[in-house]
């Protein structure tokens, strides 16, 4: 993949004060009940289990992890599509669980959503003009001329030129990259403050991925957007993210700035993610090759203690399989939920031998 230059206009707000926080997630749990026909309750799928983080204004964060780790459930809960089982979500200091229908309409107008599959995200029977006009109509923009102006502005921003050639086309008449640009234009047309991008380049060719990532980065910079970028591919996170959150079995297990995590990964699971990342540099061909055996655990009955311990070569016997690790801070701005970093100098030190 072609390398992108660092955008100096992207704002690093990872150390933002509370007044700069746009979105705050507090001890979020999203559990789905399982039911057996004729037998009633059969347990819960713990898709998201105790997630906490803040997202600053203008900050881009990447949430990475394997399929089934809970990334999409976390995203859909933030979007308001799922209800939290426990915990709170705050947007601009407003508690989402207390928002009424009118307030939720306001919230959805402030949040843009870029789907993974552009063709599946676009109504096949609508023209591009009608697809982009629909959120404006729902959002209460009644003036037809204003809607037309905003449609043209959104198409210009995503570089769908010439505009007149695209307005009356249907999605099947566009390439995959053009379809994704329409999806991004629709996400931006209500001028949101916050964008959720769910693996926005995983369905595209490698050459097109670079262009879409550059486009998203430029939009973030120009509009001072907060972004949550959902992905399983660590090779793309440095393109416009300031921080990385690593997710495993429904929990965030490592949080750090991008370069800090890529150059000094701490959690054994993060090592395995880096081992699975393709790298065109031959000098890095043997770096991080300690790929763990086995499969991710069931979220119906996750293992006790650290959820990664059954696959971890560094697991501490008598500890990792019993006690769930808190978040330690081995270095400034770098948090990791792993007993390997339980140091007396750490502010979250736990005396595991105390009775």
C-alpha cells in the first residue's frame, strides 16, 4: 500500500481536558440474551463488557481487533442502534439514555456513519441525488434550493466530478470507490461533529483504499471531526488516527497513541495482531511473529481472569486465569490490561497476594 505523509493539521487531543471531550463511554456493557425454544433463558452474549474511554473534539481513534471481538456492537451502541445493558454514553455532556425521541433525532444529525459495504448501504432504486437528499428531508431542511446546494457541496468535498454526471445515476452504475464516496457524502451532508467509520476500506481495491483514507483524513482536518475508525487491519490505522484502542473478547485491553503502540506494543494480544499484519519491508519480515494458538473465546462463557490467558505464552500461573487485570500505565499515555505490568510504581498497582 502506498505510504501517506503525516498530516500536520490533524489535531492531537489525546490528552484533552474534560471540556474538550465530545463523547464519553463509561463502563459500557452490551449483553444479548440467548433463548432456547421451549426452554427459556440460555445465557447472554457479552458483546461489550466494561468499556470506558473518552473521545476528544477533533480526535480520531481506531478500534482494532479480530472479527467477533465486539467492535461492531460497540459502534452500533454508540450510534443508538443498540441499548446498553449497563453503563453510560455521554455526548456533549448529555446522557444518551435520557434523550427523548426529539433529542435522539438531534443526536443522529450530529453523527455520521460510513458503512463497510458501500453497495449494500445504498438503496438500488434511488438516484444519487435522491440518496443524498433523503437525510436532509428527514433532518428538516425544507428549502429545495438549500438542499440542492448542500448536495453539491457534499459531492464536491468527496470529489465526485463532474457533479451533473452523477446526480441521476443509480448505485450499480458506479465503481466501488465511487459508491464509497457517495456513502461518505451522505454521512457528511448534515455537517456532523462525529463520524463512525466501520471498516470503510475493507471492501475496496488496495489502490482505492489509499484515496478513501486520504479523503477521510482531509475531511477530519477540514471539519475538525471526531472519528471512530473500526478496523481489523493495523496497517491502515496510522493514516489518520491519533490513538489506537485494542479490543479483545468484548474488552479494551490496550490504549495508546498510534506510534507509541506500533513501536512498543505491550499486551501479548497486540503482539499477535502485529504479527498478522502484512509489511512490505523485508527487514520487518520476522518482527512480532509470536502468533498465539487457538481461537478467541466464546462471549457466552468467557474464561475467568484475563480473557486472553488460554492463548497467552506469557500467562502467569495462578494469577492470569483467576483475576481480571485492571488497566496499568507502564508509560505516560499508554494503558494496558495485563498482569505483566503490575508494578508498585504504577498508580493502579494491585497487591495480588493480599488477603
